[in-house]
C-alpha cells in the first residue's frame, strides 16, 4: 500500500507486485489447491477435531504459534461459524499458508513476506492493553482479564485490501461491541481509537530507515461502526491463536472496510469525543480516508477499485472478481452511512 514514493526509498527496496506474484506462483502452484480444499472448501461439513466443531481448522503439519497455557482453555470451546451470511461466506476459504505468508504489517517490513519472515523475535505474551479516555473503567488490563468474560466464536469474513487483492479468512474472536460494553464508555465517547505496539527490538520495520509510517500505527472507528455486530476483535484464525504476522495477540477486523482499518497487535484503546487521526490518512489524505469503506464506485487516485484479485492466484485460477459495495456487507452496514456522500467521505 505504497504512498507516492518518498525520495528516501530506493527503488530496489520495493518489490513490484507482479514479480512477487510470479515468484510465488512458481513455488506454490498445485499444493495450494489441495490445501484449500482440505482446509476450507467444504463449508457444510462440521469438523470433529475437538475444537468446537470448527468449519476451518488449521491444516495438519503446519507449525503453530506459541501461546501461554490459559489460551488453550479459551480455544477449547469455540462456537463455529453459522451456515449463513454475514458470519460465513460460501466462497472458498483462502489457504492457511496464504493468510499467514502474504501480509501487510509494516512494523515488520514493507514486503508481503516480511511479516512472516521477520517476526521470529516478537513476543505476544505477556500482553496488556491500556483502556483510556471517555470510559468509566480506564486502566491497564492484562489480556487474560480482557478476554475472560468473552466466549470465542469463528467468523468467516472477506478481507479486501485497498491494494485490490482479497482473501476469505476464518477468524476466531468476539464482537468488539462486547469489549466496549465491558469498559463502560461515557456518553461523550463518539469515536474509538486504537494503537499498535511499538517495539523496535522485535519489529525490524520500526528500526528501518526506510520506514514511512510515524509509529505507532493508529486507527479509529465511529462509535456506531465499532458497535456494529460485524466488527470483530480477533485473537485467532483457522481455529488457533493468531500468528505474529496477523496481529497477535489481538487485532481488529472490520470486514466492510479496506484492510488498513483492521489494526493489528493492539496495545491501547482510547474512547474520544473527536475523530482521531489515523495512520494512512495522515500519510496521504487524498488517497486514504478515515471511513475507508470498500466501494467499487470510488477509485483510488492511482488505481481502480471495481475489481479485485482473490488470493491465492495460481496458474489454474487467476480469479479477478467484482468488488462489492461495503465488501458485500451492505445489508448490515449501509444504514450507518445514510445520507453521506461516499465519494467525499471515502
Ligand atoms: N499495526 C498494523 N496493522 C495493520 C497493518 C500494518 O501495517 N500495521 N496493515 C493493514 C493492512 S493494509 C491490511 S490489508 C491488513 C492485513 O491483515 P492480514 O495480514 O492479517 O491479512 O492489516 C492491516 N493492519
Ligand atoms: Mo491493506
């Protein structure tokens, strides 16, 4: 999701997407189709792997992220995704390998493979989150206490990046609304702001002199967006804890907005009366708005947004599909933007 190339980035630092794709296709064709079928393409079939009968368990044989023992209890009983929209999509689920190896997480570097390659030192445990601002119960809470009251469920959502690629991901987590209610925001809380960890020791993208982001990465939602039942706090995917590269231990998932709203590895949640600044809007306001609703009629200044590449792409399937208004979740969220000019508030 490059902005106008800043003069301090050498061209050699940027891997053109097309080169990257062809390299991957060479490595991955074939095996991926099988993995896709085994892991997710049979949505109607309940899986008996004592993980709450998940629709999409992690495929056997892949290394799992490490987690503290209390996570095991949380993950022992997960409510599987229902069989109907919007918490499920009949589309083929993107294979685990692609979900965890093709990432945007600039704290670990700017190439799609950087987050999985460069996160070996990263530690998501112990973890605490600061709750601040217009809220009755501010403070520093450790993650275990934040998660305690919440039962985990699986949700299979489309993820549409502003760069015009997309995936279908089986998340594990709980509604953001439940977390918000837990801390009792005051009537002045009109927006929620989120911040990502800044740890130069374990996040090489932060140490890089080519970094373009002013850390910490920040995002925000209007309160009614945050309370919408689709808005999700994810702590896992494919039935297991989140890998570092996907935002361990806890990240936001807002499926009707471009992926950059779905901030990873959250350390602070701040309730505010005013609209917060957000990372990509600060970097390039004409290209990335606060709302960032997926919209095939509102193009990015440098590329169109009416189609997308559904990953994985292989020699056998190079699927380019139509992008849908609100990423296909219009029934659930269009009412939030009634009367708003979506071309102006992009
Ligand atoms: N902290 C942080 N969160 C982030 C990003 C990032 O660079 N840093 N990238 C965003 C973008 S552009 C996308 S598309 C999604 C990608 O999520 P995934 O790698 O789990 O698919 O994460 C979002 N969250
Ligand atoms: Mo993105």
